[in-house]
C-alpha cells in the first residue's frame, strides 16, 4: 500500500539495497535520531533494521515504513512509519517520522503526521494513535 501524496510530498516503499546509504545517513545522524533512539554507528545495523522493516511490510502490507519524497525535486526528505508499537501484533498503532536536517523547518513533519493520521484512521478501526 502506498500512502497518498500531499501537495508537496510523495511516498514510496524503501528498497533495502538502493536506499541503504540514504537510510544510513538518516539513522547514523545524532541530531536526526535525537528523539528516536541512539544513532546506528555501523552500516550492518542499518541493514538489519531495513530487513526488519521489509519483513514487517510483507506481514502487514497496509503498514510499515515509507520514504518521504520532496515532490518538487524527487529528493528523499526522510522516512515515516505506521506500525504496531514495538512491531508487535495487536499493540496500539503508532506513527513516526525522521527528516534529514536540510528539510527541517518546512512544515514537513506536520504534513506527514496529518497524512499518516488520516490514512490510519480511515484504514483501520482504531480510536487513537500513539
């Protein structure tokens, strides 16, 4: 499932091979990861995380991780997620996002969060998200 686009953003699924270096760039940056978790310091950790994300996408095709693409240029701005908390079936649904620093301050986080919320509430029978 692809998230619907917004006026400035499109979304696509992550390719673990083609998008590895971009994912590493995000996941290894301490500023970008400040409120998420400790940054990944080696590429093997990022590869393992991408495999987890792809496995979850197969198991739950309407959820998972999407790359956030700045529509005007096609540049990857970050990634976002809709998942069951802690990746465990039956847990509350959780949204999240990570943005590269050059895309901070443009209102993208709000745009992504609204889009994820709209999608989640329309697709799943849940009364709240975390």
